[in-house]
């Protein structure tokens, strides 16, 4: 399907924001200013954006420990996210959650999640709620290839099938769970999608470094799920450009692997090539977006640095609503 | 004596026990690190460096790198243990007992009782616990109070490399299930470790500082905090007994009661959440069994009843500190 200029520009911008957000964090983390564990989403941008471009704020998503991309794609405010990562009291979660727990329920973002496999069952519940409401809303569970081995993910898939919940399991296969390869940890000879299929779902597969593949695949998936056919699953083959967490020595990578994936499997390069070759957008259009994004990121970092810090009293708030 | 890091003490003890007894096996996520990758097995070797080299030495049957499946990891440890093996299961973070709790609580902890004393389940579950890394609510918790409340489980919390060796050896050789909690902030700390077949029995606390005025009961990372306070106050002539529990189940009641009978003042310092905790347990013990020795109300230095927050300012406000411990000692001495 031919996408409009507006849609193309917005999608590119979203992917670029995620990319530069993460690239900047990668350098900022080395200075020691940012605390805690940070897992960067660089390389997988086409998945988050290709999926979320189809969603409204009433549709729900739940994310993983590698959550920044999903948050941005679902509409979370970028400067506020940056403040959260810096631990400011003005951050998305007032500095209580940090990188691994960014959530924005107003945008249908039910949270990044520090527990691998924690998200999928929650997505099923959100899908049940959507089914009760009967307005064609859906929920999306983003999971990694590692998370697909967790019992909670299996249970969630089966329960979604049994209850015909409008839940979409999006598996981002970046070939690694921490330092372990997909080939070792996922025992099936086939792929993750086939596993999901065995639970009784209709499944799709797509190229997770090509926005157009993700977007077109998700158009079909959403049409199917919004029509009341129950859950579905999609597997996207994608790449993780950085280590599992910041500080990972990555000795498990093959020789030249990182250069190769940056060269051949970069969703931003692929997007640019496709749209300029097809004369859908000019290089200058994209350059303008790039410049705009760089200043957004710069302003976000400056804002986060200057943002107010939480105080000792803040530890005690937000545990309960009333107590 | 050899000087080594806490994490080396873990690795060396596992290594030696695996050499000594072929029934000892280890399993956990990424403990080999690099399986199924171009870098190959041991490209990384466990995120805490507590399993480096084990795979090369003992092979895939005994050093089992698992998918991300905590429920099945602990379940498999149960099955191994009921089948004559002595598994050491690793939970990368103690917080992940949440995923595997049925296998810990309803299975492992209850087999022997439910089966009328016929079974044994010699499993060790090692886990990295504790805050101080801004790792946020799901990667920072201290779960020993929770685990101590569960009958059938033994709970061990070493505070030094020597205690790691002595207690881990006992844990691996023990026929009951043992929860073995290693504080993340201790992994890089160093200390002397006795040579030879050094073991420490469970249920025997260690008096690390002796004084006449106040009893401070603690465990894990907090032991060092309490020692620093005791050393500082000793210069002012204030004497503190610092009791490192080493194991919270079994609990060395005698060591606590003996000390409180002398000092008449009890402070418990701990990193787990305060409600229904090891601290309330010890305060109750003393109220019950040493009431007449008490000269002042007991004091608990603990985090508040909240999750562990992320931001630096929040986490440090949340955690017990040497300042808070010192203030507690002064407060208990100033009572009346
Ligand atoms: C229950 C649980 N087990 C283990 C971990 C530690 N851990 C964090 S991310 C991760 C790997 C996840 O791999 P995958 O699902 O493929 O996601 P990716 O990191 O590739 O995005 C592991 C083992 C965790 N956070 N939660
Ligand atoms: Mg992965």
C-alpha cells in the first residue's frame, strides 16, 4: 500500500528519534552520569515504529527491559523520558522506575518491564478489557526471543487463544538473549512464529529492519485482530546494535558482525534508500528531519541535566493510592 | 590463608565441590555465557563471574546453561535433587524468585514434610541480592525475610569471602534445600580465606565486634556498615556487639539472647523491607525471651515499606546507612 508523504516523514522521524536517543545515551552512560541498567534499542527501530504507527492511544502495548523504542513509538514525551533516565522527579515515573520501567498509561503504554516474560500475560488482560469494551481495540505484547522461552509467555499465548482476546504477540528476534544465541536457547528447529502457531494462532513473519515490511505485515495483522478473530503472533527478524546492557563486552559476537549489521541491516539506511530511490521523499527532506531530531535530543539531555532531583520524602509516596 | 574476592570465593568453592563430588551440578541462565553464538561457550562466562571455567572443566551435563525459564530452572533443580544429584541453581537476580516461587515454596520447601520425611532435596539456590546499583524495583531486592518465613528452606547470607567458602560448602553438602544470598555489592570485596576443607555450620552467628553497651544484629552487606559504626563509636568509649547472623534460618537465638542479656539494648540493621521481616522476628524473639534484660525499646534500622526506588537520591535515602545506624545507637543509649 502506498503511504502518504506525511506518514513516511513521521515514521522516519520516529525511528530517527529512537536512534539518536539511544546513541546519545550510549555516550552519556560512559560519563557515569546516568545510574542503573540501561538496555538500548538501537537497530530495532523499524519494529517499534512499524507496529505503533497503526495504533491509537486507546490501544495498549507492553514492553520489555529494552523499552525506550516502544515508549517513543507509542507517543511518550521524549524530554520527559530523558528526565526519567536521569532520575529526575520530573521524569515519566518521577525517578522511581528509571530506564527499565518507563510507563505512560495515558498513551496506552503499560510499561517497560524488568522481568523477562512479565509483560505477555498483562497484555492478555488488556486485550480481554478491549474485548469487553467491544470497540476494536487491541493490545500488543512486545517480547524478545529470550522471553519466548518463559512459561509466562506460553501461558499468555494459550490463554489469549482460549479467550479469543485481541492480543498480538510481537516477537523481536534479535538473535540474542543476553549473551546466549537464539540457536541454543530456542529449542524448536523452526522459528518463534511456528511455536506461536502451535498454540492455535494465526502468525505472520516480517523483516524487522525494514520499516515497510513491518508496517505492511502489521496492517494485515491488525485488520485480522480488530475484526474479532482472536489473537495473532508476528515474528520480526531484527538486530541489536549495542550490547545487551551498556558495558557488555560482547565477546559472543562474530568477527565483523557489528560492522556488517550496521552496514547491511540498518533500518534507517534501508528506509532512506527505499524512499529516495522511489522518489517518495528527497534526501533533503530526511536531512531536515535529522537536524530537527538532533536538536530535540540535545534539548532533552540539557533539560534532563537541569531537571529537579527527587528528595528523601519522595521515597514514601506512590506506594498506595490511600493507606 | 589466601586472599580473594567474594566472587572468587563463590567460584572456587563451586569448583572444588564439583571436583570432590560428581553429583554436584550447576544450572542457570547465561552461566556459560555465549552458548549458540559465534564467540562460543564461555565467551562471556556468567554475568557475575561466579561460574567462569566450570563448563570447560565439567562439561555440558554438569554445567547446564538454561533458557530464560526460572520456574523450570528451580523445578529442574528439584527433580535433580530428588534423583540423587546435588544441584546448584543460579537465579541471576534474587528478584526472580517471583517467577519461580511455586517451585521454591510449594515444592522444594515442602517435599520432605509432605512425604512424611522420606525424601531429601539437597538443592542450593544461589541468587544475587540487594540494592545500591540504582537497578530499580525489580532488580534490587533483599528477599531473605520472605524466604526465612518459609518452613523447609534454610537461608544463608555470607558477608565475607571466608564465610562464602565455609557456608557455601556446607550448603552444597547439606541434604536440605538452601537459599544462598550473595550481595551484589560484596562480589568485588576481598578477604582472607582459610585453606583446606573449611566449613561453617548453619545456625552459628559470628560476633564480629564486641562491646558492652549495645547489641547490633545484622547480616550480608550491612555487616560491614555496622562494623564501621562500631569502630567509630568504640573510640568514644561506646561498645557495640555486632552479630553477623550468617544464616537467618536456622537462627542463632542463643547468640542474640546472650548478647542482649549483657547489653540490654537491641538494634537490628537489615536491608529487607520492614514488615514481617527478620528484624521484627528478632525484636519479637528478644521481647519474648529477654524482656527483663532490656533497658530501652529495640530499634530497627531498615528501609521503609516501599519498593526499592531507582534515582540515586531516592535509593540512598531508602537504604540503611552508617549515619542511620550511628543515630540509632545514640538514640538507644539516650533513652531515659
Ligand atoms: C525473569 C527474568 N529473568 C532473567 C532476567 C535477566 N535478563 C534481562 S534481559 C535478558 C535477556 C532477554 O532476552 P530477549 O528476550 O531476547 O530480549 P533482548 O534483550 O534481546 O531485547 C535476561 C536474561 C530478567 N530480567 N528477568
Ligand atoms: Mg533477544
